[in-house]
C-alpha cells in the first residue's frame, strides 16, 4: 500500500471533495486540487484579497492502482497546451486560432488519468503563458522560467476512483492567519514575477523560436 500526504488550502473549514464538482476553467479542468507542500497550502488558503483567515485540510491519497500524469515528466509545451484547453491566455482571434492548432500538436489526452500532477498556473506562471502566446518568449527559456517561479506543484484529483482513495485526516485540520500568509503569498508572487521578467528581458531570450513559429512549414 502506497500513500502520499497532500494538503488543500481554502477559506472553508468544512469540505467534502466530490467527484464531478470543480471548475472547468481551472488549470487541469474540473477536479479537487492539492499540494504536498504544507507551507504553500497555507498561502493558497488566504490568497484572495478578502481579509479572511483560512484553513488547511490534510489528506492521505492511496496511489495504488491510480494512473497519474506528471507534467514535470512531459515537454513544457504539453503543459502549456493543457492550460490552453481550460484557460484563455489572450482574447485575440489570432490566439484562438493558433491555440487550437497548438493543442492538437502538443496536447496530451488526459481522459484516462485518475490524477494530474503539474505546475500551478497562478498569476506568475500564467504571465509566462500569456507572454509566450504573444511571441515575446523563446521556447528555449521556457523551462528555466518555470523553475524561477518556485510557486509549487499541485495534484488534481480527476476520477471517481481517485476520489474514493482520498481520505481526510480530520484531526490535523489547521487554521491560517490571513495577514501573515497573504503577505507571504504576495511576496512570493512578486519576487517570482520580477525574476521571470528579468529573464524575459535578458539576452538569453532570443525571441526566435516563438509561439507562432511552431506552425510554420
């Protein structure tokens, strides 16, 4: 039997993870999102600007028999394609036309997976996707940009089977002070975005192999 410990940061003291619920516009679509990093879960619990304290729920996930897709083991373009399935990085007609082609070329069929693991596309990571589709980022620096973010890996519980193997450790429920951890969240995000913009503006970003060139014949 193989178990991993995961955490879910939220404004809600009471939770009931339920198969079929969730938002289609989240990074990996509908599902229940968690992280192995307790400190990050605390920040994510109070990342909204609402001055409310939050909660971190602790879970055990029995991984035996689960099919897990880890985007860290895939090309970074596969991860971006997954984001584009669920979230718009731009509003232009050009983007929507190219995004469909990009997903067709680099997208991974996730329908057979119980769990998806990969980067969390919050403001800083989504900055990468947005600038990439605007042809402002060279493909050769994409992975380095992701490493600069340091903003965490998340797990998305997708299948009914995975939900059935996720159990809350109720006695380890913890509260999160808004002022302390919202400040940490904003500081982390600001620093990550500063580091990313520094690399995007550097000579390392040749801006030759960009989004639109992926479709040249």
